[in-house]
C-alpha cells in the first residue's frame, strides 16, 4: 500500500438533504457507506463533492440541497482536512441573508473565494449517471473528458471558453445580412489558434494518461482522441476547412469543424475494441480505470489532497471484479469513499459507516 497523502478526518453536515445535523470523526483512508436505498448514503458523498467550485456530483442547484425537515434556510458542509504535516478546515454553504442559490466558502474560519478550496482539496467521482458515458451523445462525452483535462490544466477552461466565444462570433457574422469578409477572416484565424490550444491540452492529457496507466488489478487501457486534422499543420488545415464550410455552416447554424467536434474513447491494451463496442461490464471497468489513472496523474502534478467518491460503483459486479475494485482503490494511497447497499465482507483496511433513515453509525 502506498503512503497516505491525507484526507478528511472530520466531516460535519448541517441541514443538508436528509441530515439536519451529522458529525463524523476519526475517518480513515478507505470508507464504505452502506445501507438500503434511500437511506442517505449518496447524500454524504454529495456533501463532500460540494467542497469544490462545482455543484457537486448530482449537479443540483444549491437551493435544492437544503434539508426539508427544518425551518432554517441555511445549509452547510464543513471538513477538517489532514494535509501531510498540516491541517486545514474548509467549509461551504449559504451565508445568512444570502440567496439559497449562492454558495460561499470559508478556509480556516475566514471567508474565501470558492475556487480557493481546490488549492487544498480536489475531487473525482463516479456515479451511476456516468456509467454509460461511452454511449452518451458526443457533447456529453466531451464534457466529461474536458472535466478530466481541466483538472490537469486549470487554464484549460479559459481556453475552451475563448474558443466557444469565437465560434459564436463567427456564426453571428455568417448569419448577418451584412457579412464583412475581412472580419470573418480574422475571426477564423483566431478560431484556428484557439482550437489548436484546446487540442494541444487534450493531447498532453492523453500522453500523460497513457504513460501513467499502471493499474495493478484491472486490465490496462489506452485513451485516445480522434482528430481529423493533422497536428503538424493543424491551424493551416483548420483555417482552410472553416473557409470551405462557411455556406454549409450558415445554413445549418452549426460549426462543422474544429476541436468541439472531436470524439474520445478508450480500449483495453490487449483488446483493440473501442469502449463503445464492449460489454456494459467492460465499459464500467474501463471507466473506473479512467478515474484511477487520472487520479495518479493529479497526484504527481497537482497540489492539494485528492479524494475519490464512488457512488454505487460495485453494483452488478461479479465477485472477482468486486474484490479487484476494492483492492485497486486501497492501493492508491488516497482517501476513497464508496457506497454500497450491503456491507462488503472480507475487506481489510476499510472503515464502515452504516446509514439508516438519515442516521449514521461508525463501525
């Protein structure tokens, strides 16, 4: 087992989902939250996922997470984070007098920008909603992939936003009754530049991924991005395609070429089939490997404590893959939280938390 990097040692929920008040302490490296459906298992993982700049693993509006069994409009999640030789307290919630749909953050008791939390803690999660990512529409697949790339390169989000803005400007120009060709040429030149930067970031992530794919128990996988433009003269070729597709794009209202059209997939190294052509069970194993391999990249290249959240990940696993999953995550050396309907047996080094109707018992 690798040396533990750190994790949440104490967790407190206030008026969050089914919990008016929940306090967990002396938390270990690998934690299993188990109980019947609807007991409140996922809400604990969701609360942890709120300790980020995102809306959490359910993507819920902040007004939706408030406990319905209380008259208070306030909700909050707080954690004591062990960071190697240091500790830091972090918390999120809505401040008194502010709207429910706004999330504020505190670090060591002081108000902070919500994005600052990710200097101390970063999260990756796998939920049942992500299980079928390989057969989802391309836009959803790409959004998931871009989230992984952004974790490796925070500036990546800015690159994508700039690219999207330029794409929208080009479309407005194409559909304008007075289209300035010089202006259109300038926009397309900037699009080619921005698209190349996005593609370069994705390629960098893929390279790091394929060099880091060292799962010990699951089959090795390779990740790749499908590009229809050669890298050596990317901008030149894309610029030409943009010019050629002007009339088509004006009619359809869709920009037909560029990095926003690229697909990504994975395959087992010893099996050339793409993920889309594999069985449901194989796709799930591939997806877990994507999360674990990306985690290893982050460990090497990011600051802060890593935490993995696995919601109902082992459902429908056979006994062999069930055991392999827990052996794999326990070898990571980082804190993991998993949910299960039943308490797994014969697992060493895992702390169990039993949940029933919003009541938690640490075992």
